[in-house]
C-alpha cells in the first residue's frame, strides 16, 4: 500500500537519506530501528509530505503522491511530544481531525475512540489534568479518529517508563488491526520493535540495511553492524576454538552466541564448547557466566539455569544451541 522508491534527501547538501527503497503491505506494521541521526524522522516526514524537496517517489494506495500536500495524503503522524491542544477538552482534542463533519458524526466517532482507548471517563478533562499515559492515549485516539490508512509513529513512547511502554506496545497492534490501519513505528529500542512489528527495517547513516521479519533478522543478522544495531552484545572475534560449533560461515570474522544458548539445549541441535569461567553475575532468576574459549579471548555471556554456578577459573563444557549462534561478517 506504500512504496518508497529511490528516496534521497539532503539538508543543506548534507545527505540524510541515501537511495531508500522500501514497501509496506496493507495492514502491515513496520518498525524502523536505527541510531540517532540515521534519518528515521526524515523518512517519516517525507512519507507524510513534510519534506517535499526529496528525490525519488512515494506511492500510496496505487497512486503517486510525491507531489501531494500533507493534508491531502490521509496519513497520520504521531510524535513523542504528542502536543495536545492545552485549552481544549479531551473530547475536543480527539474530534479535532473531524472538523467540518456533522456534529452527531463527530460525537459518535469521539465516543467510539474513547471506548476503544479506555478513556471514556476523561472526555471532559483538559490535557494538564491527565497523566503521561493518559495523554498518550488521547493522542493516539486523536490520530486514529479521522481513519487514516497509514499511521506514522516517531518514537511516541520514548518518554514513558518501561512498564507503561510495554503495556502500550501490547495494546497497540490489536487496536491498529481493528481500525484497519497500516503503520510505521520508529524506535531505537530492539525490544519495542519486536513487540510492535510484523517486519523490521534496520537503518544506518541514511540507508536501509535490511528489511525482514524480526525473528529472521535476530536469527541471522549477517553483519556485525546489523547485529550491533539490533542490540546484540558480546560480539566476539573468530577464534580456532569456535570450530567446534557447527557450520561457521567462511566469510565470518565474528560471531554472537546468545546468552540462552544452553537453555533446553538437549532438545535442540547443539555443539559442545570448552570454556573457562571468567565471572559470574546474577541475571534473576539465574546466574549468568562470563566465559571465554581461551586466555586473551573476549568472553561472552552464558545463562546458567542449572543450579550452583561453577567456580571462577574453572574449565567447563557448555552446550551451545545452533539456533543461538550468529556468524557475522564485516560490514
Ligand atoms: P533520526 O530521526 O534517525 O534521529 P533525523 O532524520 O532526525 O534522524 O536526522 C537525520 C540527519 O539529518 C541528521 O544528521 C540530522 O542532524 C539532520 N537533520 C535533520 N533535520 C534537519 C534539519 N531540519 N536541518 C538540517 N539538518 C537536519
Ligand atoms: Mg528522530
């Protein structure tokens, strides 16, 4: 339903986006992850029509909208600082985008939105009488009320604490599905991306490096850069001892072993690796070991849900599930 084709953009001759081609299916939730400054907001602004000077084209619902102004696109954009109108009630905020429609239609739609977002009790309040989470709900209700085909979220929950964020991220997909809205969700948090998205695009320095299902990307990030952008820690350089693991890729210069590589290993294809214990920390409810395949070799983390951890300095044989190893090449 959305096709971006060869989009490039520069601010004062400094490139912000470089030749981005990306598409979104109807009903799809796409998350975009990437470090600060990589061009995520610029891309959303281009889709919304707020950055008309770009090259390349944007097509939406089968129509080229590259030259269509923002207000005629039918695309909603939600920012982190969900600026509600402070002097208007919650009901008036939610109904704002319906301006011009019959009063009864607006009232019915506002009520439906309030039900959907669980804010029916708040309709007469003003934004300064709401908590952060409530304001966020109102902002979402306001953006969905005009029935946009596509909603763009620019790190909308970055200011909320983890618990509240998790709750929104769990609630949002069914709401979007119910409203028949496709969405693009920008974040720099890999967990947020996994919670919200059907597909995940990894961006860096104005480019999209990969676009695939999150499970696929986490299973096979392919390069060190993508692994790092996905938040994988303990990316260790190749060492002859890792030959004990199955199927190293010839191009791999590094690898990532997931800390849970030993969990249920007996039920899954796995290899055995001899390691030395360098450290033990508590990762509730279990200890986590820092282990290495040799002296002068960087350690990786290995969860130990097997009772008392082995002593520091001891040598142990650990099981490593094949599906917990990513072989990485240089970028
Ligand atoms: P992100 O949202 O991923 O943090 P942005 O899209 O905001 O990245 O920015 C991409 C690049 O473009 C950055 O280098 C940023 O400094 C630059 N940039 C963004 N907006 C402007 C602007 N209005 N004027 C000049 N440079 C900008
Ligand atoms: Mg941004």
